[in-house]
């Protein structure tokens, strides 16, 4: 026969079962770059992001690293430190004057934490060291968006995307038991406890 103590223990377990159950996010298996991660994201120009791991040498600028990664840069004629084209794109861009504010290659750099920041200097003026990243991402509207590539992504190709989760499986959404389970279980256990107490009088 169920004792009063056993009934109370079961009651506590049932109450704990109603707490949110969080599903841990899948760990990234992407390989990091020990040197400089060089990224080109063409976005609306078409094509996937290109990622390379480049070993910097003393005196290298950001421009040198893009060239070593196989991304030739074309500069604005009137301002030789401003990039007009990357990999010859966009072909229709005129490089005599500054690119328009809604169609240009934006330059980004990271610190060792991997966070992207808009570069405060031109690509021929910045110095990037091992553990950092440098990226050109194409902007085709008035919204400046940081590169989507993370430093933890696999070098040479973007990391494989994680399987899409349904709302019920989303790690950010705690899964709970149906609302009626706890009240019904608690009522049942109190009933059992009452019967046990009455018979032991």
C-alpha cells in the first residue's frame, strides 16, 4: 500500500516534471582558421560566399590578403584606395568615381572574438593578423548588413547548414507537458494520500 511519504515524494516528482525542458543547440563541427580568414560575399551579384585561410606576412595589408586569396581588386580611379570591383564584379560598375551609397563593396574586419565590425579605413590601409578575419560583402540597398560568414565556418567552403527545426523542436522554445497533467496528477496524489491517512487513523 502506498504510504503517505511515498505519495508526497511522487507529488514532488510530478511537480518537477512540469518545468521547461530545453533542447541543447547542436555544436558546430566547423574547422577554424589559424591564420587570416578572407571572405568575399557577393550576395545579390550571385554566387556563394568564398572563404579562404591566408597566412599573413609582415607588412601585408588587407588588399594583399585578398590578392593572395585569389580575389583581384579594382580601385576607383579618382581614389586609388577605394575598391570598385572584387573579382571584376560588378562588370557594369564605373570606376571613375566613388560607387553609389546603395551599390558598393563594404569592408569588414573582426577581432579575436570573431565579431564583425565595419572597417574604419580602406583595404590598402588596414593590417589584419592571424586569428582575425577580413571580408568584402556586396551592398545593394541602403541597409548595411554584416557578413553572414562566421570565423568558425569551414575554410574553403561555407559550413553545412543545420537541419531546420519545427517550432516544437526549436531550442529556444521550452517544451512543457500539457497543462492538465499537473493538476490532475496532484489531485490524484492528494486523494491517495488522504485515503492512506484516513486508514492509518
